[in-house]
C-alpha cells in the first residue's frame, strides 16, 4: 500500500515539475521571440499610412513658472508592405516624413530644437521619437497580470487583430524607440509666421516590408474653447501615398482644465471728442508663441480678444477707421500687454485714438509722394534670420545702425565682402501719361537708407478736363533690381533689391476706380510655379501696396515662376497692368461696374477719393504698417481663387466685431482645429504566442504521463500476503 502511494505521489510531482519547467521554458522562449512589455497601444487594423491622436484629447501641462500649456500628441504609422498597386520589392529611397500645421493656432513642441520660452519637468517626454522595423500582427494576452502582445507566426495568411513593430521579420526582437536624429530633423520657418510651420524628417531607405512609427507633440497657443478646431497634415514625400489630414475638435468644457482663459479689450475713440470708432483693424500677436490674430472694433468702438493664454501680446493698428488717419509710428500705433497685467485686473483694456482726415478741398492741384527703400542689403543676414520687425527695413538713423562709408561692414559686425558702389542719391523721374516731365534726387542719408521726395503743385486734369495719370520710374542702378508699388492717390514706393542675392521682391498694388465708396480691403494671392503659397491683405493702412519677398530658386536650384492673383470683388471689372521697364508690376485696377449701385456695399465700404478711393497717408500719416502674409490652407490648389469664403482659403477668419461674437461668430484669426486629450502616454506589453502553445504542449504531455501512471497502477496485479 505504501509503495502504491509513493508511486502516485512521484507521478504527481513529476507532472508538476514538467508543468513548472514548461512554463519557465516558455517564458524564456517568449523573451527571445517577442513577448516583451510596451506601454504604447498597438494599432488594431492593417496599416498603410495613418495618423492618430494619442489618448484622444488635450494634454494639459504646467511649466516651472506655473503657466499652463495645451498639447496634442500625434502618432504616425507607415507599413510599406501594404502599399497597394505600387509595391516595390527593392524598397523605397529618399523618403521624408513631413507634418504641416494648417491652423495658425498650433506650433510644434520640441524642447530640444525649438525655443519654447518655458521650461518643463521631464522634458525628454516631449522629444519626438521614432521606431523602425517590420510590422507583425498578433493578439494581446495576459502574462502574470501584464497585458502582452503576442506576434502571430503566420500573420500573412491569418493575421491577428493587433499590430506591433519588430526589428526582425520573425518577430523575435521588438523595435526600439529612439529620439529623432537631429541631423535628419528640420523645422521649416515661414516668413508670415514667427513659428516653424513644417517638420521634416529624412527617413532615407525603407525596405519593401518595413515601416515606422513617429510620435511628436504640437501646442495649442490659445486657450482651447469647446468646438474650436485645429488642423495639421502628415505626408511622406517622394512616395505616392495619400496625405493624412487630421482635424481635432475640442470637446471639453473650459472648467475641465486647471488653467484659465484670459482676454483683453481694445477700445478705439476719436482723439478730439472721445466718440467710439467702428471699423479699426488691429493685429494681435505674441512673439513668444507665434500667436497672430486680426480683429476689428464694433459700433461701440471695442473688440474683446478671447481665448488667450497668459502671455505677452503686441497690438498693432493696421487699418484706421474710415475717415481717419493712420497714427504715427509709436505708442498710438502699437502697444503691448505683459503677463502681470492679467493678474492686476480682471478686465484689461487697451486704448487707441485716431484723428480725422483733413477734408480735401476741390483743388486743381495735387502732390505726388515718392518713397525710396532699399531691401535685402548686402552684408546683412538672410531674411529668415532677422526678426520680422527688422526684416523689411533698417533704420539707419538709429545710433546702433550708423554706418562708416569707408568701412566694408555694418556696425553689428556682420562681414560685407562685396565691394558694391555707394550711391549718395538716386534719380527719380515723374511721368505724365507715360512721358517724363520732371526729375528729382532722393538722398538716402545713410548707406542703404531710405528717403522721400514730394513732387508738388501738379495739375489734376488736362485741358480737356480728363484726369491726368502720374507714374514714376527710377534711373537704373548697377547691381540692383527696381520694383515699384503704390499710386498717385496714396504714394509710390521704389524698392531696390540686390540683383545677385537669393531673394526676389514681388510687388503688388491695388487701385480702385469709379464713383462712390469702395471695399475697405482686398486679398491677393501669390503663386509659385502655379501653386498658391501666400496671400496678403491690402487696405488703407498699408496704402494698398505690398512686396512679397521669396527665394528665387527652389530646393533643386531651379528658378521659380511667380504670379499674383486677386480674389475677385463682386461688382467690379478687374484689369492688371505690368511695366517691366520700370518695375511697376502686378497693378490690379478695379473699376466699379456702372449698373451696380453704391449702396450695395453698405458698411463694408469706405469713402471714395479722387480716381478710385485709395486714401493717402500724407501729410500727417506715419510710414505704412507692414502687410500681413497668410498661409493658404489648400497649398496644392491649381487655381487659388476660392469657391468658399476668402477667409477660409487664406487661413484667417474674417474680420468681425465683438457684437458679432456675441451672436455666435468668432473673432477673426486662424481657423481652429483642436481635441481634448488626457495626460501622459499609455503603454502596452508585447509577447510571442508560440511560447503559450509550447506551454500547452508540455502540459498535455505531463497530463498524458500522469494518466498512464494511474492506468498502470490500476491494471498491475496485486501481491498476495
């Protein structure tokens, strides 16, 4: 009897031992075959090229100064094996991943490469990462309380329900996450924005069955309001795969965030009597975050800028109320708000005033104003490296910029190795109906400075009572290209650009003709090789003229063909004039159709002026504010003239007053496109299902062995006593 019990116990312990060995052998095998923990959720469907928002919402992060930031984390995945109709067994070369921010209220969030003007705990978490390898399908299973991913060995014919990246095709070594190589990472800046608008990463060669996963953050640079939208687009350049556009809509209420919304009010009044002024247009911007928004005062002379984060803001008037002069440069034209003001008072108000224009008398004489400007000066940095404010024009009367004519460098120490001729003055000709009638010299005061000349007491009409058309041209200068903008009703601007430089200046001028009021603003679009890339808003504030500044050649050093188009204006016939000899190019002349009544324009129009409604800033006005370039939402459009509203195509909301906002319409600014995320990145564990099958097989062998032991004991003849 004792022997029988011993044999049964021995068989039982043998079975337990086999199971125990099988379990640990399976676990060890799993560690070598892909059963490895990971905290990142794997996709649950076959991938070709996809883009998703991690955790589905906004991640609210607090910096070390106690200010809140609102981040969106994206994960982009690509699997070359699933390319349909274009699969190349040799793989794909020179691939570049690109993400483009299509909403102005977004910026890339990379604490290593980009100056965020804030510091954060655990900054490494926000550095962009990549995993490269082979996508394998499989299933999630529980392994001692851990959720692990188990690759399927036959995932081609019978793929599993989830996918993960591995270094090898057999799925034995999970892909390792690494920071993006900064030698291959580039953030591309656009002139119209303070922020980098595109991120590019050189992937190099991707095998026919390989893929990648890239994770990165972007920041919403305003307080995320419920219903706001934020949009960006992921692409793989040099590969014909469909771009992945992502639009995120905020779903959370404001009280779901720890941070709060800030706002301030702009108030515009008449300088003489203090009455409120409607229709003043302002640019609100923040150099720290790249925030940029256009707003317009309502009937009460006020506009409130909502959904702000606690930051520094600049407020610049870009278009005065109708019938009022543009303020001089300085405090009455541009003001600032500092962070502390939001703490000092619950209602921040910024006041601006304007003076009325002097009513023009019915005179038979007029003055023609000519301004001389030098641009892209030899010896200065390329424009991308200059602040936007200093980029277009350097004040050489300033003590810091004074230039010794005998030296070959500017006082900022930047070398100028090109010995260019210095011209103490330039000769400008005044033309009447195309014929030269006067000339004048404009002294630039300093090397590459600016100057101005006024041709006075010119007759308005000829002997037959017809209005005389005046234009200007410049005596050619060696090594420089001349472009001209403006009109006799505002002022002419003659700009010289260094011919051997890398930049082109593309001028544009707007002229209105016809009796009665005309629109207060119009938008024009710049095309490069047929592709719409930029737009600018022309108005009374910039004298209806502007210069686009662009590279002459593309990345392959091929010359770029430029074209300027105007967004059509209803009720007007448009003509374009170009004079290549003088550089007076892209002159858009809109003549009001006779059948249209002046009242059709209503409050959206301004008072008319002689020969077409352009208002002069002289005498009494300061220099014109810079134009505001905007991105085109659909940059690949062959024909940039929009079928929808102009604001949507140009990437800016239309101008609205604060009273309109109360009725549910947003103040103009960038189109919004966010969602609301949780906090932190999730993570997932992966393992190999083949180990589980091995474990099951060992268990079955042990069970069969134990059964045979019991059967043997039952059939064995017993001993006689």
